[in-house]
C-alpha cells in the first residue's frame, strides 16, 4: 500500500537506512506485505550509542521548564496527526481504528503528564545536627537509557519509557517493534519535529537479541526499560545485573477477575468482556482467569458468552469492527494450541475456539469452561482472545487461585461489600488491583507488577524515580 511508510532508523537527529537488509512488514488482516523497515547493524548501534552520550550531556543541562515545553509540543503534534498515525497502526498491528485512535491520543496525554512531572522532580533539605551544616538531596538523570518496546501497543508502551526518560533529563535509544515499526516511528518523529536536539532520542530496529546484548552491556547505557515476556525479561535483567545497570521490567501477566455473589453481574460482564477482548486480548493486563462465585456463575457465563458472540471480528479499518486480527501468525498458532490442549484435558468450549477464514490472523472470541488446573491455558499467559471461566465457593478459594501463579501484574474484582474490597486489597498478590471498574493504565497511576511480572513502575510519579540518581550534598558553611 502506497500510504504505508517505509520506516527508517533515527540516529543523531537524522533518518537513515540500516546496514543490514530491510525487514518486511505484514498486514495481519490480509497476510500481505505492505512495507519494510530498516534493519540496524552493529555499526548503527554504535552510532546511536555515541549520539546518546553526546545528547545526554546536552539534554541534562537544559532546564526542566524548557524540557516540559518541548514535550508539550510533541504531544500536540501527535494529536494533530492522529488520523494518519491511527491508520498506520491499524494497518500494521490490526486493532480497530477506534482503538488505534484512542492509543494515539493516550500517548499524547502521557507525554503531557511527564512534561509536568519534569517540573516537579523535587529534592529535599534534611535538617542538620549542626547549625553549620547544610544537607541537600538532589535528583540527577541516571544517564542514557536503552528502552525496548513491544508490538501490541506500538505507541503507548514506547511513550511511557521515552517521555519519562526525556522528562528526567536522560537521552534514550528506543528499540522499537519490528512488526509494528511505522507508528512507533511517528512517535519519534513528533519529538524530532518538536525540536528535540540531535542525539537525545534515537530509534533502532533489528534482531532483538543482537540489539539487547550490545546495548545493555555497553558502558554508555546506564538504565534499561523493557516490556515483554517474562522469559525474555529475566534474561535481560540478568544481563543488566552483570553490568550493574538499573532496570524497569514490565512483564507478563495472567490476571484473575473475581466476581462475588453480591456483585452487579451485568456491570461485571460488560466491563470484563470489553477488557478481555480489547486488542484481541493481546494486553498484558487483560483479565484471563474469570473466577465466579457459584450463585452467580450461570448468569455471568450466559452474559459473558453473549457479549463474546456479539463482537464483530474483521479488518480494523472496516466500519463496525470491534475486534481485529491477532498481530501475527505466532499468536494464532498459540490460540489453537492452547484451546486444543484445554479440550483434550476435559475443557468445554462455550463459544468460539476456531480460526476465522483462510486469510489473516482472525480468531473467534473464545470462552472455555470446565478447564482443569493442569491445562496450559491456566498456567501460561494466553495473550489472545481466550477467557477461562471457573466457579468458586468461598473467598479463600478465590484468593488461593488468584495467587496460585508466579504472575502478579493486574487483578480485578466485583463486589458490593466494603469488607470484601478491603480484604482483596490486602490479600491479592499483584501490582494493580481494580475493583468494580477498569481503572488501570492512566498516565497518573503507577503501572507495574510483582513476582514474575516484573518490578518498577511505568506510570505515576513513581515512574520518574527510575530515571534519577539520588545524590546527597552535605556542606559545612
């Protein structure tokens, strides 16, 4: 398609080709090659490292007030270009155009949030034991950052890392997603067109393992931010640890959604179905294990199945489509394998369970019941449009299942009992718990997990902390 851009690298203030053969981009709705992306070699990575070092020395000297103004300008450029960017995102990633539009506008909101946080990165004065001593704590940018961003949210995963790092005064090398590069490149273009100095933000694409190995181990890089799977995150965290690099990890999840007998079941069905099948379930915080108390199990399941069957699956650019294709063939294969395994162990398909058509990566919204605990889908992150609905009897049984897995990213619950809500806040092992609504991923809120779901935050004021060194200056006067 002529309206899909041929994506380049962005290094030291200029767009350029990579030194390796370009990679093909496939539209997940049609299986057609729609474009290519530049492929970085070792020489391109070294250029980006040198640029980031120079850019950091310049950017750290620019006041927080001026950095905030530039970030606000970049946010406005995203809003001005939303139609173009959203179309590109849907072409390469597959999500409905309405979701791509929301993501683009959300990325602008995130930049605005961190622009204001840049001006509020306060230090403190510590009262001294001596009248002649002054003790001051200051925050300094940690240094050049290597940021690794996935394909499921090409803008919103990248913008959290980039905006926070730039707001703190760091330079950034962004390793964008090779499968959805063009919309991510538009994020970088907005910062460039807003006047960001050369070298402060660099964008590379290529073989993920080669890029991560080189950047993380390089002495110029002082901070790593990664979003992706738990196995890869553990490997990168180990590599960063070997070089004493600070790390933020936003990894996989397998979120429980607990619905109690006293809940508003219609509300729970409506919100949880929307959250489950958004972006075809390719969301790290998507609810996946639906734990429904026995008295309302039948009514919830009936409503949830109807909600799943009401979803219109198709090309994200077509009017009326509410769920697009999976982003690549690997995810389609994974859905088929997980569903087959569950059924072979006694699970029941309440709806869905099939690929749609012979072109594109379309899979029916799927609801599974009677799935035994040993099934893969109850132990591996589905990362697709599969929901597993199971009954529970008591509060303790629900908590036991909610906490059974090593994941600890997001969790959801529905109840009208204040006592139950308070207990959930204490007992559920997760980084984020949303009760009676879907209230995660806003720029002003912390975003991160516990256990194998990672550590650190990519939202709220806590996100800025990851990009600062804390320095004590004590002086006798």
